């Protein structure tokens, strides 16, 4: 069963388990959802987060305008109606951090168990009821937190900047090939 962590309203820190697994990952991935817009987090803060964590990022359909699509760490969106490259990136990741996304059936292709199934998956959301829907999903840790507080905490963690070059290049090649084949 996933570990459900509850945010303290006055202070929130990203769980050590998430930081440790992110630090050890060779193919980390961010998946950012509409919760950023609902929380009034502007595109500059999103850009700062993506660049601080320095890993490929997918967006949900509702969050496609969070940041410029030509940013070198943005690789579209994954899911049932998405490009092949995005889904390959999602399934190749060994660590996925979902923030502010509902992981609804359309997003997960009606199969949340298999959505990024090869990765250590962490889902940050402010709605405990929404998180409760994922109690029976293997390899998914849910974290109850407001997105703004999670973002501020993520910006404070020390992250590795090197060692992801091959992974980012692989994602870029998949995106270029997909665009060429369309």
C-alpha cells in the first residue's frame, strides 16, 4: 500500500524517501498538472522548478500552457491521446513525480496501474479524497500537500545536476523522431 503523508499546515518538507529515490534515479520524470494553474503558480515558477530538478517533464492536457512547449525539458503530455514519444518516456522513467494532476482515466489510458509502472511513483495532491483513489496502486506513494508548499520545498532540496545527459538526450531523440514521423 502507498504511504500517505499529511501536510502540516505551517510547515511542509518533501519526504526523505522521495528525495532519496529521486537522487538515485537515472531516468527521473516530472508530470505537472492543472493544479499549478488552480494554485495560481505562474510559468516562471514552473520554469524555475523544472530547471532546478533538471529532468524531463511532461504536462497534462489541462496544463499544456504552463510553460513554453519549446523548453528543452518539456516533452509534451502522456496518456491515452498523447504522442508516442511522451508515452515511451513515461514508461522508460525509473522515477516519476506527479504534481497537481488527477491521474484520471483519460490521462492514464484507463489503466492507472500501468501508467509509469516501471518507476518509483510519487503523487503530490492537496485532496486527500483524490489520493485515496490510489491506495491499491503498486509502487505509488501519495503525499497530501498544497502544490505551492510542495514547490517551495522542492526548490530547497539539493539535486544532482550531472548524470542525466544521456536520459535527456534520449527523450529529445524520441520527441524529434515522433515529430518527424507525424
